[in-house]
C-alpha cells in the first residue's frame, strides 16, 4: 500500500465517522426546519467556510473545462436536487433507516464505478465488499427494528436521494483529474449546488420563509456545528478519498458509517449495543481488511 492509498482509506473512514454524527444532529434539527431551508443554509455556511480556507491556503488551481463541468453537475445533483430529498427523508424515517440507505448508496456507487468508470476489483476485493455489507446489515438491523417505523414515502425519498448522491460521486471522481486540490473541488461543488437551491428559493418566492427560523441563535449555532461536521468531515474527506483511491474502495469504506453510528448512539445517547451489533461490526471490519488487501494490491 502506498501513501496515496493510505490517505484515501483514512479519508473514507473519517468521512463515514463524520456522517454518522452529522445524520444524528440533522435528524434532531430537522423537526423545526424545512428540507429546502436546511439544504440552502448548509450550502451557504459550507461555501463561506470552504471559500475562506481555499483562499487562506492558496489552493486555487487551473482546471479544465470538462473537470469544472463535472464538479458543477455533481453539486447540482448531489446538493440542489438530492439535498431536499435527503432532509425530507430524515423527518420520515429513523436514523438507523437512513444509515441503511447510505449503505445501499455506497453499493450503488461501487456498481456505477465498475460500469461507467471501468474500475475493476479482484475476487478478493468483491469478497471484502460482501463482508462489509453483510456486517453492516447484521449490525444495524436490531436497532432499526426497535427504534420505530419508517414511512414508505420517507423510504422512497431517501432512495431517490442516495441514487442521486451516487451519480454525483461518479461525476466528482471524473472532475478530480489532474492536480486539482480536493479543497478547491469541494468548494466548486458546494458553490454550484448552493447557487442552484438559491435560485429555487427566489423563483418560488419562499426564500424569506426558509431563512426566518434561523433567527433563533441557539438553533443557528447548532446547525452551524452540524454543517461543519458534514462539510469538512463528510463531503471533503469523501472527495479526498475519491481522489487518492478508486471509487469502489472509497465507497465501500464510507459504507462503514452505520458502525460508527452504533458507537455514537452508545456514547452520546446511551443506547444499548447488542451482541448482534458487535458481531456485525467485527464482520464489517474483517471485510474492510480483506477489501484493502485485495483491491489495493491490484492497483500497485
């Protein structure tokens, strides 16, 4: 394993951990906010933070027109269109169901990478992916059934969201060609997606109503914290992972998010972790090890 692959693996796992915390926080905040409002304000905060860091670090770089188009399209699909579906789904399904959908989304991303990008995995790599998915499924099913029911509409909205996110991930990978900084790429993607949702608000004349709830100082700071975790942990680290390793490996590792969610629920919400959940975690981690050994050996 070379240094580039190691960076990709660590970034993917960091993204998974960040998403596990961010989903729980957004679930709590989403009860009093519209899905469009959450998408817009998350994007605005993300643009300010990413833009400031990009300027401070001097990460601006010349990129090709094709790369720029891919990143813009990724932002529109993954933020403008997918965002409202995702936040609406959060209101109608429990956090465990969302993590299950995320897991399914990473599988879809892997399949798209194989079909559209021509990425290949050895048999050992596919075996690792199968173990990761099996372990995650075993680990989250106990909690999923104990924490309430999810509405059919919520499941459909969540499914639409993760399919759009998967397509956006493929577009992002295509836009990361050359020496472009991952921070700059994340900024372009976030700016495009936020501008898109802003246009929707202006066109529908609902912009004022979306922003009004954020006058509550407590809500504003909680939401800002959640956005920081998702923007830098979830989105940016995912893009770093896509840049430094192939999409199949990165997506499979990001799919371990439910395992981190189990740990977060136990540490911060005192939820009991069952023996079945622990067994699922060990199976998933074994799958990660096999996936990395098999997949990365084929890249060297």
